[in-house]
C-alpha cells in the first residue's frame, strides 16, 4: 500500500515543475510543493540503488547512489554561484558533508538497527574527508581576517581543488576495483530490476530531483525571510538537507530493509564525494561564471572536523 502511494506521489514532481513555469504561485506554495515532491523521488532513488546493488554489491551501489544523488547539489551550487551567493554555496557544501555523516548515517543506523559496515571503506571515507578539511585550511585561514572572496584566494582554491580531484580519482579507482573483486552476484540475489533498468531509474529520478531542487532553492530565500531564518541556517541546514534528499531517503529506506552495509556506503560515500569531488568541482566550474574561493568560515571548518570525530 505504501509503495503504491509513493509511486503515485511521483506525479507531484512534474506537477510542481510545470506549475513553476506556467502558473504564478507564491514562493511558500512552491517551497511546500517541491519539498513534498522530493519525498517520492528519494524513495525511487533508494529503490533503484537497492536493485543496482544486487548486481554490483553495496560498495559500488553506495557509490552510484552518491554520484547520482550529488548531481542536484552540483546544480544548486552553480546556480547559487551565478546569483552571487558565495556564503550559501560554501555553507551548503560543508553542511552537506556534515549532514551525510551525522544525519543520514545516524538515521540509517536507527532505521536499520544492528548491522555491519565495511570498516576499510568507512575509514577510507573518513580519511578523505579529513584530508580535504586540512587542505581547505590553506585558502580558509587567510580569509578569516579579510575578504574571503578575493581573486587570489580563488586561485589558491583552484590549486587545492586540482589536488583533491587527483586524489579522488585515484582512490575511487582503487575502491571500485576492490568492491568489484569482493562481490559476485548470484542468481538468488538478483530478484528485481536489471542493472540497466536500475541505472535508468536512477538517472530519471536524479534529473527530476535536480529540477525540483531548483524550484525549492528559488523559493527558499523568500520562505526563509518570512520564517525569520538566517542565511547561514538556510545554507548549512536547509539547502544541505534538500540537496541530499536522494541520499537521505535512499539510505533510510535500504537500512529499514536490513541492508546496513549499503546504507552506510551511501552516507559515507556521499560525504567523501562531496568533500573531495563536489566541492573542488564547484570551485573549478565557477571560473566559467564567477571564481569561487574555498575560504570556509571557522565554524564550517570546525563542523567538518567535528563531524569526523563524533561519527
């Protein structure tokens, strides 16, 4: 029954997108509709990830979910860069890492109960996030006593971004190879969609999530103003959670079905991917729009470090 309701609720997404372009809705209405539309989309991404993992194993399944799920965040960040909302971009990206480590992983463990995570993969993700946090100090510290958006800091950030991307590519290649060697799918495990069907569903749901998230972000500023919320709270909490809707829903759904390893991979892979791929990618792509420096505020650096420690 619940699955039928969620499946039917997928219609909210195209309705929301259509009304955004064809009707003159208030920002509050758009915010509510887009937030509701993200719920069934997150469920669909969770379903597709679970079926894909039957073919690939939890490691690669979590990577696929993180990759598709982080696509909306990339789009949201570049839209915000184009609008000159640099503090929102930096706050939402650091908030994304923190929410994946604390909120998504925590909710998944609560929903799934007892289970076992891949220790090596988990420590690898933590190590990548810690490494990125240390490198972020290079452009961040000079910005604490001056303008964080200077061209020189953006140039330093570009160099840091290139270094992080090189590390990400090397580690991802090794990690995917390791997971592929560890997992051999049996006929008993594969009971649902084919890998191709799962990937197509992931792609469609991700595109829809990105479009809905764009509507939500567009209505967010007015909604936050009416609700009396600060820009930092909007960036680090609301935008981060919205951008991570796919991971949030997907991890909790698969965890509730007893697949703790897959849920853990989703949360940790997403957090690591944001830190060492998404943030550098946004910084480099911003040069096509308006160069963005990775000069994070002390509270953002502290949040990144603290999330690793407390996890």
